């Protein structure tokens, strides 16, 4: 298989543009590309006002020639609003109870279902056939009851998990291969940029025919490297120890996610580095996210275990600082003295990790480095009662190599 290098370059450029427009959404944006490339569906979990809908619309708008449907769900949303209304003319003239489908979910390449957690069970049952088998069930004048539809990928979003215990809800949730969580912006610089942004348009346009060719004929031929397969099998065993047991169907679909990840990197072979994408496909509940992420990222990179150990230490210190906000000054100062050396050692460990990696990308490194910086700064503010400017000045001398140029 020959990778379409021109298309891959377009996709990577588009991904960079979206990351610039939507900061702190790198994982969600990666999911959009992966799910489209492997013809799967996604679920984005996050509170209202986090830009989920706008991000999806902006992404789809860059795919020229593709058809698109969007709908926000509620318990009372009728099936006609999603599947199309009954064609009354056909009903009167031929007696066929068929729908006007043009522009609705069974007539498009991409669909966005907002507030999917509020979908009624009946509508969820009808949507399941579209997502799972890419068909619609409708008896027409030809006598056929099953008809193929052009749907490739569905994006969905909600501020709540799909928690209905019905079989329909469980089956629908299982068909949403990619799952990712977003939150409000944390970095004040990103927040300020968001407030001042005047345009959400992207310059890069991807032709749907080219993308369709890659999805149908190129991505499915990507092979998995022996070492990557070993890493995948090891991860499955480790998840089982924590009673996290994705279905065989989900593992099979996850392999397609890895094919998409390799293709997006311009390769026709899955390597260990691609296994980090499994963090999007193997969790069901929020408590499982961190365990799955840690195993997936560690399976993709030999340096990640050390990084996660450092992250856990920093998190513990950060919580300790927060817990002492209302304590007396002597107690806060004593705690600062205790953890200051620990933060210094953690910074040394992070710098050593950069040296050992010798330029190799370490997933989540920048995130952990930023957490170290913020924890150190908060310690000065809380425990030494310094103002923000003084704390910032003190931190600058104690952050070593910082993010080391690692990507976001």
C-alpha cells in the first residue's frame, strides 16, 4: 500500500490549524481525524460551553464535497427530526410508508448528534442500525426492507455519560468507539486568546473524494508490527487485572484506530508509538480513564512509566498545597520546606527523562511539566503568601529544561 503523502500532509496541516484555534483540545481533535480515517464514531464528554459543537462543525467544514447532518437530542425529539418525515405524497399515491430522507442522518456522510445522552430509547434503536451496519430499515415499493446508507462517521457529544440501563443505550454507547473528555480552559493565556479570537475558520480544505479513497482502500491495508502486537496483548492482560475487559468487538475496532493513527503519521505499518491511541477506545466509565490512558501511553513509549511516576508525585504535592490554604503560616511554611526539595528532585527527574529520550516525543510530557510549574508557583502563593508576580519570578529559576520542546 502506498500512503497518499499529499493527503496526509493536508490532514496534518488541518490538525495544526484546529489545535491553534481550539487550545487544550488536542486529544479531541486527534479523535476527529482518527475516527474519520477508520470509519468509526466518537463520543465527546464535557460540560456545556467547552466548544464541542463548534470544533466539530469547523472540522467538517474543511472536508469539501461531504454531506453533513446535525441535531440536538432531547427525550421528546421525534424520529422525524433525525430520520426524516413520512413522505405523505408517496403514502397517498402508492401506499408506501417511506421517509423523505434527503439531508437527514440516513442520507449523509457525516452526522453530529449533540446531547446524545438525552436520546429516547426508541430513536436510539433506530439510530443503532445506521451507526452499526450503515443501513436503514424501511419497506419500499421494491419490497426490500434493508437499504445501505452513505454514513461514514458520527460525532456525538454530551455533558453526561449515556447511563440508561436499557439494552438499546448500552449497544449504542458500545458503537461509539472513540471516547474523549474535554473541560474548561485551564491556561490563562489560552483563555485570553479564546476571548479575543475573531475567526474560527481554517485555511486547509480536504477533498472528500481523496479522503474517501483513503478510508475505503488505503487505511484498511495498514499492517501491525510484531512489537506493537506484543504491546497490545500485554496491555489487554494488564487491563484484565483491573477488571477492565473491553469486548472482542471493541478490540477489533481498536485495531482500526491504530491503522488510522499510523496512516495519519504517513506510515503503512503500526508501531508501538501508535498504541497511545488506545486511550481513546478502551474505557467505559470515567474512573477507568486514567488507568487505560496510563497503560496505553506506557505501551507506546518506554519513558512514560517514569513520567507517570513523576506526575503522581506532583499531584500529591499539589493536593497538599491546596489542603493548607486555610492553615496557619507556620504550618504552611513547614509544608513548603518539606515539599520544596521533592519538587526540585522531580524537576531533576524530568530533565533526566528528556536527556534519556534524546529528542523522542514523550506523550504527556508537556502536560506534566506544566503541572510541575503550576504546583511550584501555587506553593509560593499559598505557603509563602507571595503575590503572583513574585511567585512567577521565583518559579522561573526552578523549572530546569521546562517542556524541553516537547509537543502539546
